């Protein structure tokens, strides 16, 4: 098969090389421990949307140095790649965000990634910019929302605006061969509060599967009724979830929390996880929420900001097991910008409702951080300032302390580059 070589400069004199070819797919074995797995470490060359994405696979992150200088496989993508890996790290999946295609690669360590399959999902979801989530080693869900403004027949756009319809399309993907399965398009139901305030769901993402249902995080907007070309994003609305039956993707309904407000779609990072008891825990800004049986459990109240001592707004989280997880957050007093030096990691205990701000570096920017690898109750994160040096942090969920981690391999970057995750 053809070999392709991709090159990129990360600042003056910094060159990345990557090689890809194709050969037959091998079987995947889901590990029960840290033995015989690969860690896929991913770097983006910029914090902007139009950026190259590079990956390399390692067997050990506890020591040594990780660098993408003259090394790494470039993941094909129009914008920042949306990647996932199998549980053992030996298969990489990539959504070409902006191209509408999904690709599958075998991983053989280092920069050796070999493409085996490719499929185009754009015709089914109606965009080359869909979002997606790998559910497990067998299935993934691709999703998109298209909105349409509705006006009175007699009115113009400034006097006749009625509301906005939001149509969701969800496609099931078989990861064995990237064949497309069930596909459902439907008008997203609106709640009473949405109708009263002209709010509508414009984005869904980060689904979690539990007990025959898919729980989708959402984000809402509204339009200026006097100028429907103007979208208003900074609105207050109850934390909301779109629920559909799985795997049929039918019987859509929208549920709202009575405990907290804000978006629940995560912006590239997981927001919801099912625990060992079968419940789902979902993070939104300063609250952890609980869902079960297709509804919010409003008797569960966990204010992360209050538990951590204030000023916490979380973007997403990673579940280590036994009620313990780690969330990326920023200090609300400092703000979430790249220059604010406000980002950190929060240890959360969903059963005891405690939150600990971990003693991680204070010069991080985690707004685009996507994934962490969980092995044997330990959470592996690549924490590094943009364009600087950092480390792999290995958080031990058994240790309830701000210093409950070990510092692993050193991370090198280049000008403007940042690590966006360690993937499974």
C-alpha cells in the first residue's frame, strides 16, 4: 500500500515527520489491567481550531521524555482531529473534523500507525463537521444538530419570528469495519422553559450509554427576536440532557435538572460516566448531577465549587472507579482564557461529595484538553503549558490528597503547541 509522509514546522527549526500505510486489521483484546497496552499521546500544534494533530504510542509513561521533534504520526484532519483509541490502545479511530470521514488505524508503537478502514459519514449526518463519541470497542455514535428559524407567514424576520426548530441526526457506527448502522433524525423536543424563553438546543455531544439509553449532553442558544440573525450564547438555562433509546436511537425526550444550570456537552471532553451501581453522574460548571432511569435525580446535590473552597467551573471529567474521578476546571475569578493561568485538576468523590484541588502546575490551559487514560484506578493526564515543558501526571484515585499523584515522563512541545490527551 502507499506510504505517506507528512511534515510540519512547530516554530522555527522544529520539524515533525510522520508515516502511514495500510495493512490488515488485527483483533482487539480489552485489558483488565495495565499489562500489554499502549498509551496514545496526542499533541495539537496550536490552540486554534485549524491545527495539525500528531500522535505517538508508548508502553510506559512513568519515566523518560516524550517529544514530537522529528517524530510522530500526523492524524489526517481538516481541523483539530477528534480521536479515540481502543481500550488496549492498539487501535486508533479518527474523525476528520471538517472532512466528514472516520478512519481506523492499527497501532504498533511509536509513530507506526496503519490505516485499515475509512468511511464517509457526512451524507448521513448532513455536515462535514459532525461530532462523535466512541462508546466501547464495538460501537461509536456520530451526531449533529441542524436548526431552522420559523417565522409567521405574514411577518418579516424582525417582526414575525416565532421559534427555532432543532433537528438532531444520530448515526451508529460499527467499529469493526466502520459500517454504518441505525440512523435517526428527529425534531428535538422542547421543554416548557425553552418555549417560554425561546431557547433551543444547537449542539449535542458526549453521550453515555446506560441501561438501554443514550444520554446526550447539550448546549442551548436563543436568537434576538428583533434580529434573528443574532445568536445569543450567554444565556441561563437548566442543565439539560437529551435521552434516546439505545441502540434503536428512538423515543427522544429532553430532561432538565432542578439543581443546576449550564451546558452539559463538554466541548470535546467527557462529561458523564456510569458508576458501578448503574447511575450516571454528569458534570456542569460547578455542580455534579445524578441521573437514573432516564431522569435527573434532583435529590442529589453536589456543589463542586463549595466543596473545593470556591471559584470552580469544570469542563468535564474522567472516572477512575469506586466513586472517584478527576475534572478539568478553571478558576472563575481568573477566567478561562489561555493567558489566565487559571486551569487545574479537581479530584471528586461522587459518593462522599468532596472535591480537592490537586497541586498541579498553575500555568496550564485545558480548555481544549480531550482525554485521559484510566488503568487500574490510576488516571494518566498529559499536563503541559502551551509551548512549554510539562509532565505526565499519574493520579492515584486511592489517595485523597492534593498530592495524590506521581510525576511521570517529561513532555516537550514547540511554539504554540499543546498536549490534548492520552487516549483510549
